[in-house]
């Protein structure tokens, strides 16, 4: 049986590398792309020969096409895409520079839409080439977006992040309906990002019943679950990893152990 092939678009600070490791451990062939050369070099060095890692812009058609082409050249096809969009800086509505925000917002939306469009074309081409061997599959492909918790829960001062994450979530939900008949699934993971654990410890513990942020490895496990044939009925959904925050009324007493 051929290996499933997973393409990771965006490495983030920790998440992309954790996803790559988890999928490699599960027997996937992995290609990871990121627009920041330092991240590419770090992850390439850490993973060594376990995955293909390359530098590409992820908000342009040519950049995403290059990522898909690298996977096809190396392995012949792509089964899954895990997209980790960049998180905008924390900016309140009052402090927002509208032209700069428009640029950031458009880049994020363009990247998400192009990813879905180009993947759909790639899957259609594969179906045409392979015919009946593809028809028996419960799914032809999956796309999972890894978003910040701002896609669901908004903090004062996080206007820019919240708008961008909500927009990508909307793209995912709309695409899940359009792509369902083609057996391509689209879902999202909405996670309390790991960096909050080191920068906002006291505040995080008072707002989060489990008292911590999501670990990168936990996000990777969730992404793997959403790619499995056993989850082939799940599409258009958002998996929330917030440590119980959405169920908490008020704040946890600071004296509680």
C-alpha cells in the first residue's frame, strides 16, 4: 500500500514541525513549506531526511503551486493538506492601520482560497488518471486549517487576529459544502496557541479550567485524526482545543490550587 502524502503549508513557531513529526511517525510522506527561511532551515535541520522542507510564499498562486508540484514530483500525489496560517499581530480596533490590515487580511484569505482551489484541481486530475482505483476510497483528500482561539473566542485588543481567523473559518465552512460531493473534506482546529503558556501564565490559568494552552503535539494529534479515513464523515467542523475555557463562567479563583 502506498504511503499517504501530507503537505504542510506554514510551520508557525512550533505547530508545523510537530505536525510533520506526527505524520511522519504515522507513516506519511511529508512535505512542509513556509515563507520564512529561518523556520525552513530550522525544521529541515531538525527533521533531516524525514521530510521535504522548502521555502515558498503561501499567499500566491505560484507559491502554493510550487508546494503541490514538489509533493507530486516526489510522491506522485497529495492526500492531505494541513494549513497553519500566520497569526497577525495583536492590534485593537483603535490602533489598526487600515491599509496595512487590508494587506494582511487579503494575504491570509488569498492563501486559504488558493489552497482549496488548487488542491481541488489536483485531486480531480488524479481521479481522471487513476479512475476506478480512486472511486472506492471513502475520501479523496482533506484540508485542515490550524487557527488560533480568536476564530471562536475574542479578547479585547485582538481585533486584527479575530477578523482574520474568522475569515479563514468562513472560507473553510463554505468550501466544505462545495467540495463534499467531490469527497474532499475541509475542517479546522481552533486552539489556544502554545505561546500563550509562556507569556500569559497567570491570566491563562484564571480563564482556563485545565490551566494551560494546547501543546503543539496535541494539535498535531488532532490534525492526524481529521485526516484519517475513519473521520471521513467529518467535514465543515471546527475542533476547539481551549482547555474548557468556553464552558467557564467568569474567572477561576486565583487561590485555587
